[in-house]
C-alpha cells in the first residue's frame, strides 16, 4: 500500500460531489466510514446513494460525462487522484451489485479469473482460495461437486453469494453492496443478509439498502441521504442505535418510520 | 368479472373468434411472404440441383477444364477460390476483429474518432464491388506489382468484406450486457482481460454471423475479381499466379462460352455446397472455441 502524502488513514471523504453532465447527483458529502463495521446508506431513489457507492472504486469512470470532485481516501490512498492505479484500487474495494452478475463461466473460473489476474498462478493455491471463499459464503457444500459447471445454473441467491465469494477472494479492505438483496426471494435474502453481517470481521462494509428493517438488523452506522431540487445530499450520519431511536434530523425520523420517502 | 368467467373468455376457441379481422389479414400476408421466400429459395436450389447434379462426378471435381470449360472439370477453379477465400479471411478477420473491439470497447461512440471510423466503414460498405476491383487493380496489381494474382484478389476482397465484418462484430460486442463489464471492472480485471475472457466468448455467436456473411460475400464476388485475380483457368502454381474463382467461371461459362451453360449449372451447385461446408466448419470451430473458453480453459 502506498501512502501518498496528505491522504488521511481510515476511510472517508470530504466535500464529495458527483455530477453527470449538467445533472448534479450528489453535493458536498463529507463522511468518515467506521472501519470493520457496517454502514447502511439509506434514502429514497434518486438521492445519489448508488453514485456515492460507485465513487469508492471509481466505477464512476465507466460513465461518460461523470465528474467527481472533492477528496476521498482509503487507508492513506487518494482515491480520486488521477495517478491512482484503478486496477489495484478495485481489488482493494469489492463491489456487489443489485442483480447477481456472475460471468457466464464455470463457478471455479468466476472466482479464479480475477484472482489469476493478481499474479497467482499456482493451481493448488488457487483451489485453496476458491474453497476458502466458498466456505466463507456457505456455498462450498452446495457447489463442491459442480465447480466446473456454469455459474448461471445456480439460483439467484447462490449466484449472489458466488459474487460475494468472488469479491472476497481478492481480500478487499472495503466491500460495497448496492441493494444486494432486492432481487432475491425472502429466504435467499435472509441468507445473504446474515452473511453480510458476518463479513464485518473481514472488511469494512458500506451497504445501500431500501429495506429499513434490514438496515436496522445489520447496520452499525447509518448514513441518510435525501434530495433537494434533485440534488442528493447527506443529511445525517450517526450510529444506528441513534438513527433508529432519536435521529437529529426530522427527515431521517420521518423516513425511518415510513411517513416520508 | 370473476375468475371463472375470465378463463372461459381466454379459452382457445373463444379467443380465435374474438380476434379482430386485421390480425387475420396481417397473419395471412406474413404467411404468404414467408412461403414466397422459402419457395424462391427452393426454386433456385432445385433448379441448380436439377440441371447441375447429373454433370457432377469425381472427374468433374478432380480434373482441369478443357475447351474453355465446355469439357473437363473445375479443380483449379475450386483451388483458386479456396485460396482467395483463405487469404481474404486471414487478413480480414484479425484486422476486422481488432477494429471491432477498438470501436466497441476503446472508443466513445459519440467521439470524433469513433464517428469517423464508423462513417468511413458505412461508406465503404456501400461502394460497388467493381470500384473495389479497380482500386485493388491499381493498388495491388500495379502499384505493389503483384500483377493479376490470387494474392491481389484475396487482399481486395479482404478490404471489401471489412465493413460488414467490423459492423456486425462491433454490434455483437456492444450487445454483451453492461453488467458483465461492470462486474469485470469492479473485480479489477484489465480491459484486455475483460475483452478476451468475458466479452468475446459472449459475443461469439454474433461474431460468427459476421464471419458467415463475410464468407458469403467473398465466395459470391465476381466483379472485383475480374480486375485483380483474373480468369486464368490453369492450376495456380503460387499465390502470385492468376486464378479463376468459381463465380467468374460461372459468369464466363454462361455469358461467353456457347454451350457452357450446363457446366455453369454444375459449377454453381459446387459453389453452393462449398459455401455451406465452409460455414459449417466455421460454426463448428466457433462452438468448440466457446466451450473451451467458458468452461475448462483458464
């Protein structure tokens, strides 16, 4: 890890703004993400939650006309710097999407393709890591006999767990979840949720969710986003216990008890 | 309306009678057109088989033409055709494939560079083949000193199929769902690795369509070859010899050789069979390749 001068340790951002062409999606967000804990990002659709998430691994670079300004740091590295090595950054910051998106390859290759890119060539080591991460997501027993079969044969919930395993294999420091359960049935959703709760041991977690009860069950901290004239803003960031009992901002209180948003 | 009533309405006989009349009309027209197209195809193929098949035997396929093609076989013509096809594909597929990847993945569609290349290709696709023939003659035969040769013909056809090859390949790469690109980027895969291991295997069926169209165009081309590979009927000794393609042989027999018509039929049938066989081989290879890429190979 290279420590560039000026970027604080820990994980956080200051005066972060995201703009798509003329549309300001997110304005002036400053936040510190607690290490090895779960931060739930909540708020209505269109308030910049997903944009916020996608700046941490610079996935925003994939979109035309997307401009990100401000400061963002990840354990001493300046995330928004022009010189940042995107490939290395994205190995340090895993991301799980709303819809499970395993590659249409075998289960094993899904995990080993990104892993091999990091320079690991030894088959035993690759297989060892594959087994470990599949164990971690509770998928090993279900898949150990069919590792060479297509990942698309798995159920939605299994696919999502495979995607988590695939991200874990790279040993990320930060794991981003973008509504990881919203495309799953309630049972699979519960399994993935429990899994995310356990993953705190391994990485810092930021999860975007529309499911307030889910946030209540797993979050240690809550970041509440809201919009003003279509511009997304962070209106409150505090410990989960406080957010769900006595939030400072009336918008948060109204959103959480379901009377707004 | 209760549930039972609804299901009665949706029963097949009831639905048929409830269908408004324009639907019947449209369905009938579609059927007629489809039948007409299939009929036309069967007519052409049937005609070829009817007239051509009796003349095709082992000697026809393995000997040289005599008396301007009225007698003998077409072996040198088949060999020249396959050589021209081979050269055209060997040049056009790598060139076209990499251009397609460049356009689909490494340039912005709205950017000036992507637009420039795209427009050029569209114009090139619309250029009549005879113009390509004259261009190929000027560039390959004269400027580069290849003379009338199989090499010059193959290279000219390579240029000619590039637009269709690139455009179909480009769109099939673009059609791979964005979430695979996102997933790959989020996992720290390089662009090259993403293209090779994720996008190309997915795009393969579409790439194949481009290839099949390209092969068809090369095998069917006549005008451009008149000026580049020429119409010498001898067995080519090297790629720098002139060689007559099947399409030119058909043209020559039917237009310039009195009494050559029946051999023209037989040659056309052979051309059709070669087209089918080459396409089948292409599909077979691509299928094997896709299986290797998606499962075992790592």
